[in-house]
């Protein structure tokens, strides 16, 4: 006699075997839709490029022409990706040096170069650029271009790998060149030791130092400022990137090749030998240049044969660099604001020198925001287009982990509060540190390690924002463990509790898998927890590092906030951005590969695996035994076969006896599965591996016979 097995939606891992009856107890790559389990959709490579480092920040947006862009922040680099999957390294430059003298040593047939670089201040895997006016070869290796530190020998010596092997052993050879140093690498893993929130709830020293950011894995705050990106590595500065993927030259004939065409030469300036020469000149060489709106630009210029006076580079009436009083290569950056056409002027003051290689390019890397705090825990942009820094120095320059500062509206370079702007600051009182701030539809949410605060706009320039405390004991476990969707905020607390906030007060969510997550979370790695919505499915996901797998994010929790149920599974994803500017969500795995998620029904064309396991259900009421002789499968839109495994149990005075039968193969043509399994109760496991693979459970019916046996 066939009877339908009644299963309730959601995974219940925290209940006893009897309490969990009628539910599902485990799953992988499964969500619940309208009460029934179905496989999540597949994933495909979004780019052939691989990111360097572990990604802990993902964000998508569109420029003013509606071109989609994605940003990925790893512990080593900052990347942008266009709609075609082209990935660009936009890691910001943190320092530029003129005319550094560095000695290089090469070994024949080896691409590794040793650089004696006094006080280099570099770290392994950090990127840097050598820019020589006339590239020099040492042992056949050209010392020019961008490289990565292989090893730090000592404070004055590094090694790096060149593009080619050396033709001979040579050096040490001193070379004078300009250098650019990019953002230093961040921490890969959490190291613990920062007090409250480190380890299980209540462990560690409450009130421990919040300034040792190297104890944390590097995470990123990423947000949109108009068409630009704001990127903030935790504990670092605030950087801005306009969506320009190539450093286009804006100066016409800056090399003066063959003539000074394109330039207007003032008194005492003449063209000579592919350069312009100033002879005791107080005139200027000028040309009209069109800059891009809202972008950072870099100016460079070579000055040679200097003997007297000074030379000044000016764009649109503002100095680009300080006055030049010596030969060398000079650089300066500036923000274009509204952009447009203005005059570039290279003026002299009683100057005698030669000028060449004048260049003005749009920066293809992120640039530090002028006047912004240089040590910031996290940042975000409000609906009023105000940039907010959370956890930053106070007015005396001392770092305050509970302090917020914000700019005036429409200008992310104005941080000083005056009567005519909306810039300001505020210090929270509950907690040891701000963990994350996030903008919302009606208000912003600030979470410390212990409390939740609203940040509400007040149309009063003397106030700007109010900060009512929403609740205590509901802080945030890690900076990426917070997200929002459909006007609600969702997060995980340091106690591994899940919370939601919709404008009233923080509400703990009744979670049927909380104990399993809490007991197995790799606690010193809690800053890696990454929350994101899958809005099209009414879901919030948390990726988290599970101690059963290692230190990296390996598992997930799904909460369906409409149907109010949970699911779990495994996934090697470290960061995720929901669909928006891109049609599909984007995610990055721990090998640096970028994926389109929720796309297709395979793993980039290959087979993928899924499974869901039920709790035990009674064959008969009480202690009666039954024999399962058939299963009538029911699956909607099935793609790829799957198997059904039956596990039975008998309870008696000697304990619990279990037996497993199957798996029994099922295809679209299967009408009935014949089986023979005796017991008091049974659990079913549905699992498949195929490409394509899709499965949605319907009504499962089993054919039972009474064995007449009891106990």
C-alpha cells in the first residue's frame, strides 16, 4: 500500500532524532522553494583570469554609460572586471619616489634578481614599479616595469623575479630610477588575540586592543560614489577609482618629437632637439588638455640640464607638483572634478633647463582620497551621497575604534566640519570597536562588536546624523557578516546568533542549524564570514570557515526570509556579490577564480553533485515493523539521474540497529523503484552527480507491507 511521506521544508540539524522527524537533516547544494527541496542552479567561469590572493570583498555597479563593472578585493590586490570578463589590477599606489639609487645583482640563467634598496619598507608579494628614463640592463635583465617582491632578505634588500632569465652574472650595478610602491599585502588568516569576539562567545580579554589590524585577515569595504568606486582595506586608507581601464594619454606631442606642435611657447622658451629649452625664462609652455570628469590623473615630466630658477606645472590654475629646482623625473596626481578642457601650463621663474616627456594620463589604478582619514576600519556611502569612515583617528590623530567621521554631501575630499557644510563626527559608546557600517534605504546601520546603532539623517547642519542605540548583545561577528535585502538587514553575531532588523529592533532568528554552525565554526577565522543576498530567491547566505575543513570558507547557511526556513551545504567561495549590474551573481573561490552563480545546471560544463537527507520517519505508529518494497519517485524538471538510499532502524533492548539499502538509480523514465528494507523507521537520502543536473522533489510515496513483527 503506497503512502506519502510528509516532509517539512528546511534543514533541522540541531534537534534530536525524534524531534526532527518529518524534517530534513542534511543537504548540499539544495534550497527549499514553496516547501520542497530543489538543487541550486549551476555556475560558470565569468573570467579566464585568476585573482592573486584570497578575495574578501566583492561589489558590482555601473558607470554613467551603464557599463557594468565588478570589483574584487583580495589580501594582496584590488581588481576591477568589465562586462567581458577582462580583469584589471587597480591596486593603489601608496608612495612614489624620485631618483632612487638601487643596486642590482643577477645570476646567469636565473630570472631572480637581488636589489639592494635602502629602507625599501616592502613585504613579500608586494607590487612595485621601476621607471627608468632610459631603461638599464643588468646581466641582460632590463630593470624597468612592474614586479612583485619574492623575498625580503632584510630591511635593505629584496629579491624579485624578472620577465627573463639573466644572460650573465652581473652586479651589483647601481641604477638611478623612479619607483612606485603599491598597497602592502594584508593578512591571509586571523591570528587571534584581539579580545572580545575572538574565539567562542565570552572567551578572550574583553576590551582588548583594537588597533592590531595585522591580527585580522584583510577585508574590504567597497561602495559606489557616482560612477566611481570607493575601496577601503580594513585598517587602511580610502581609495577612489574612476572606471578607466587604460591610462590614456591626454597631452598632444609631450615628447616634442620633431617639433613643438600642439604647444604655445612663451618668452625665453624654444624648441630644440626633441625637447623645449628654457633660457632664463619666466614664460610658460601651454596647451589645452581635456580631462575626464571625476577621475584621478597623473602628470609626469623630465627636467634636464637645470642650472637656475624654478619650473612649475599647473593645470586649470592649480599647481600639480611643487616647484622644480633640479634635474630629474617628476610626478604628481590630481583629481579632475567636473573635468573638461583647461590649460596645462609649464611655467618658468628665471628658469634655465630642458623639459621633455610631458605626460598627463588618466590613472588606471585607485588613488588615495585627499584629506580622508588614513586609518579606517570600514566605510560606506549614504543615500545623501556622504562618505562615512567608521573606526578612525580623532581630532588629535589618535585612533578611536568607535569614532565615525563623514564628509559633506557631494564631496568626498571635504572632511573638516564648518558652518557651511555637512561634514561631522560622532563617537559611539557601546562596544570595543565598530565592526561594520552599511547604508540602507531609510537609515544606515552601524554594528559594533556588542551593539547595533541606527545612523539616521537629520536635516539640521548642526546635527546631520543621529545615532540611537537599537540593542545590546547583538553585535557583529566579522565585517562581512552583514548584508541587506528587501529593506531588511541580516547579520551573524559573535555568539553565532542570526539577527534581522527592519526598522523596529534587532530580532534574533529562530535557526534550526545554529548549534551545528556555532560548534564547528573556525573561531579565530570568524572575520572571514561573508553574508550576501540572493534576492531573486528571497534568500540570505552566510559563507563561513568550518573547523572540519580548515581555515578557509568552505560551508554556507541559507535563510529564506519569506518562507522562514534554513538550508546548509559546502562551497569553496570566499566572497559573493548578488545580481544587479550583472545578470547573474558573481563569486570568487579560494583559488581566485571568478564565477557566475545561479547560471545553468552544471559546474562550468562539468558534473556537479548535490544531496539531501531526511530525518527518520516511522513506518508504522508505535513499535510496529514494516517492510518497504517500493518507492514511487516524483521529481519536477529532472535533469540528470539520481539515486535514493534508504537507511532503516530498529530499536530494541540491545540498542539501535541500522541497515542501509541502495542507492537505487532513478531517471526520468523510472516509474517505481523496487526495494526490500525492514525496520521501524527509515531515512531517505536523495543524491545525484550529473551535467546538467537539476532536481526538485515532488510527493514521495513508499509501498509498505506489514511484517507482523513488533519490537
